[in-house]
């Protein structure tokens, strides 16, 4: 058994490497984003316009189930490349809908919606990204290490780009289903979907605010050099077998680069210790955000259980309640 010490807190683990990577908080806050490739903004703006032209044809079906204050619906919509996306919607049983949240998932997928979210006056959509959970497809891998490299040799066909499309089209679906949410559609994401949020949000002026928890896809060049498990390991293995093939694509799909272009208040929860999403990549995203738009919550660890986890999660949720209120302001 190994251990790391984060601000005096001992975290035990059995990884053959240090998931804090020896970075102090000051070190993490000094990590610079990578150099932006030529044509970066034009690539994303064109991709967004293509996704905006997609007709989502969203369908909700009442499951007859309830989870506390929520009525549970099944959700289906059509994303780009004619992929059918499925998931859930939670609608308040006793309150008027005034805002909307598109809630993503990690690379482990999603088996159910999250009824603990405290946004009582909101429509909550929980779509599964293409290839994952309810949106599995015979042509797409569902294993994270394979999913994250599918099509990586082609900038326009990389599967992660399709997942960004899925998020944009989910916003279109939200606005079609609940036009009263216009001007108050927000994003919540963790790990995989936290990174997708950061790739998608800078280009979509329909989104009001965004929160990403331990977001991935940050500082790709550095991320490739740090020992890791999960999807990051999949990219490293691909690079080992196919040297140089993914380099150009990864520079365009770097959430620390898109973060520079963010125009809306953004709240990040970044971890000091994380075996699956290296903290330097997470903090690189935060550091790249415009200072007047960013807000940081520092977690002791991500993708790993630790003694203060429940306490920190409770504090984070309380902070997000304030952040997403109309009067909440990023600082």
C-alpha cells in the first residue's frame, strides 16, 4: 500500500505511481495551457454551426416513476451523423420549469439520472454520449480506452468530436422541449463529460453557465507523459503503437485551449490527487479560463475514495447552488 499526503491529509492507494505527481497547489496554478494550433477557433466554430443545423426530434416518454420531487421520463433525440441518443429527463413534480441543465456522465457511463441535484425549478436532461450506456451503437466501442481513440487519426471523424456534437444537440433538444429555458440553459459534467463541457461551451452562446468536475482533455501533451489509468492510458497506448498519429488531433481537442475562448461564468472542481485524470491537466484548464469568469473548488482527490469526500461533495453542491442562481457570480 502506498500513500500520498495532500495538505496534511494522508491518502492511501495501490497505484505504482503518485497520483499527485509531486505538484503543490502553487505548482498546479502555474501550469500554462499549450500553444493553440492554427485554425483552432475556425475548426470549432464550423463544427458548432454544423451541429446547430441538426434537427434533434426529441421525444420524452413518462416512465410512470418518480424519484423524490422528480418525475422520470425517458429521453431520445437524434444527433449528428444520424446517431440516436438516449437517456433520461427529470422534471419537477410540483414546480414550474424556469431553467434547464444538461447533465453529463463519466467514462463509466450512466445507469440512472441523479435525483440529488438541488435545482428544483429546472428540467434536467441526462443524455448518454454516443457509444456509451443507453446510446451504445454496434459501430462504436464502449470501452473507455477504445472509445477515446476511435477515429483519432482524422480530425473531423474523431469520436470525441461527435460527443461534443451530442452535447450541442442536447441543448437544441432542451430548447425545443422547454422553450421557457431559453437564456438559462446550463451544463454539469464530470470527468469525461467535464472535458466535453469545456470543449463545447466556448462556442455556444445558448449556454448560460457551466460546471465541470475533474475535467479531462486538458494539456494533452503533458497528459500523455503522466502515468494514468482509464481513457488517458488508452491514448498513451495508441501513441506508443502509432507514434505521432494522434498529435495533431489532440492539439485541437485540448480543453485548456478551448478554455481560453470561454465567454460565460465557469466553475471547476479540480483535484490535487487523481489516478485517472492527472491534476496538472485539470488545473491547466482552469488556468486558461479568463480570470473574470472562473471559479475554482479544490478537491482533495478525484476518481478515488478519501475520508473527507462526503464533506467536500456537500460543500461543492452548496457552492453550485449559489453559482447557478441568477444572482450568483463567478469570482
